[in-house]
């Protein structure tokens, strides 16, 4: 994982919104860590209650069957 760490950063060098949110005094120093996020491991948007449903392993086929007209 790629990351960037900036130590001993003075409050007046922070973006204004960050300093305001932190209620930083001018003499305060901070450590900022920026990390790249990993991509989600799921291939489909199904999650939560339905993630373990074996009848939905092939989501496209499951939806196709749902959309078939009933006879």
C-alpha cells in the first residue's frame, strides 16, 4: 500500500478547512498520513443480507429468471 506521512506540520500549513475542523491554534503541529484505498474485493454490488445467498451467485441469471413472464 502506498502512503505519505508528513510530520510536524504547522497548523498554518494545513488547508484552512482542516485547521478549522481541528480547532487548531497557530502553534499546534500535526502529523498527516495519506494512504491509497484498496479497491473493493466484490465483483458485484450485492452485499449485506444477500452476500451469502447461493442462489444469487450469478446475479445476471438470477435477475433474468425474475424478469421472465410467469406462465
